[in-house]
C-alpha cells in the first residue's frame, strides 16, 4: 500500500499518470467522462478506476461536478495566463497568432479530449459559472485582437476562436493530432482575417510560444507541443 | 382527441411543430437531448413531452437510439443530396463555397442544435454506423474539393469542414445565429485556402444555393436560410 496526500491509504499502487491522488482522480474521471459520458459515470466508478475508496475521493472533491469543474478550468486557465504575459507592444497579428498557437497546443496536449464536454447540459448550471466566465473571457480576447486587425464590427472577429476550438472536433473524429496543427490553425486564424504576410507573422509568434515558461508547457504531451 | 398516423389516439391535441406524430416525437426528443442530455432522457419523458403514450412512441421508433439516429442523419443527408446535384463542371472553389454555404445554413436552421450531440460516447456504437459513415463521406467531399484548390497533401484541406461545423459551437454558446453567417463561413472556408477572389466566388456560389429545390430548403428556419 502507498499513501499519497490526504485520505485513506491506497487499495493499490498508483497506476495512472499523476504524482498525487488528486491528479490520478482527475485523469480517471477525464477518461470516463470522455469515453462513457458524464451523466452515466458515478464517483464510485471513478474511485474504482483509481483504485481508492469512494470515501477517499470525497477528501479531494465533494461532488462529481467539482471534478468536471477542475478539468474544464484546466483547459482555459493556462491559455489565459499565457495571454496575460504577452507584450501589449507587439503587433495584434503576432499576439493573435501566438495565442491561437499556444491554445491549440494546449487543447491538443491533454490525454483526454476535454473540450468535447464544453457543451454538456450540466455545464450550463451554477457550479460551472466560473469556467463559463473564463471561457468567455478567452473568447473576448480573441475577438478584441481580431478587431485590432479588421475593425470592431467585422463578423470575422468571431472566427479565430472557432478555428482554434476546431481541434476538439478533429480529436473527437480522428484521435491523433498532427504535430504541425497548432501552427496550421494559428496561421488559418490570420488567413480568415485577410492577413497576407502569414510567414513573417507566424515566425514572430513561434518565438513567443517556444519561449513560454516551462511550468506552463510541462503538462503538454511532447508529441503535440509546439516544436522549435 | 386527434389521430395522426399509426398508433393510439393522442392524449392531447398536437402542441409541437410537425404535421405528423413522428415529426413531433423527433422535435420533442431533439429538445430533451440538447437541453437535458441524451443519457438522462427516457422514451417515457419524450412520449410525455409529445402528449402520447409510451406504447404509441414505440410504433414509430423501437429504441431511444433509433430516434437519435434519425435526428443525426437529418443533419447530414440534405447536404449530401445538395452536393450530389452540384455540377462537376463548375470550378472547385465555387462548388466548395456553395457546399459550405448550404451546409452552414442547414446546421443553423433546425430548432435544436443537434450537432452538439455528434461526439456523444453513444454515437461511437453500432446503431450509429450509417450516420458516422455519412458524416465521413461529407467530410471527404470537403477535403477533395479543397485538394483541387491547394493540392492533395496540404494540411489546410481539413479546415473548410471544421469552419462550417464551428456554427455548432456558436449556437451552443450564443443561441441565435446571424443571418449572414452561412455566407461568412463559406467565404472563410476559401480564405483559409488562400483563395483571393472571394467576392466573385461567393457571388457564383450564392446563385447555386438560392437555386436549390424548395423541398431541400423548406425545413430551414427562414431567419437562418440563405438570403437572396
């Protein structure tokens, strides 16, 4: 038996990615939610998949909703942090390209395709208020950067965010994602706005993405992470 | 009491869109699946929402899966029919633009955002084999038309299909869809491929979309249908 963090001793040795019981619970829940569905998955089945007692799971998460909240917030918060650190003095097209690149890499990288859960009916309820607010904040960042390029009333300002999120549908349909996808979608986000000098802008953006602190990128799957 | 098609007499007069009991069952199921979720919705609750007995519902659909199959196939079959009728002698960019325009209008038009159900775990099972095959067929049509424009190995060939399906995320996030969206997404599908003469191509495509037979377009919501 091993003992990791709060809660009872483990029934089994850890068998999932993650150095803590909390990380293992999140990984098991992400697998069950994306492969069997959120509604049919019980906290009991999550605990079983980790190899801990249900009571131990409750030491980490009070409800099944709380587990999904943590998983979904993890899909937007690293990108909001990355955006926060972008230099405002850089041209809008370079910032938008870097944001789209980082975000696509981030959405490609997790073991489970959590974006496929964004539109669950449950996510419209109160426990998910903060997640929905954060995702809207991110959507608005894309829109404002695009508006600096094509003007505020232009309907194309809504497209870059959608092009980036299309990685979610690609993963759901095809499973594996090509390592070049983050760059390809970042470039497509500019092409729909009529930006013509795509190679120069994407070259400048690449330098920003590969330069991010390791702690932001370390959760990324190496195959899917931006390549230098 | 009214009597519509096979099955027992109705408990109530019809109160949903659709001239037949089958259409009312589909509408009620689409509402419940998209607002409460597929897994928690029972055939009993669908029958109750229509105002018929559960036994009458089984005269139309043997299982809850069969209802979802019918709903999902309805989201791709009109577009496959439209594509089938496009003249092969037209330039690939005009055909791709018309396909994307019709498809976006079609995905915008239904009362319920059924595309949000494409990635349910249940849809990976055998009863949905034909639906998944049809959706892949459609995806391949987009890819082949894009390949005629940018070449077969180009990763951008995957983007037009994804840009069109982004209407599903927009509906899930914002509810109402702007009437200009089908044209905007059709044009964006070309812009990501580097097509430069967007106005001429989209003008030619518009004529193809407004010229389709009424029976293909009649199910569309007038606000969201392509405008002449």
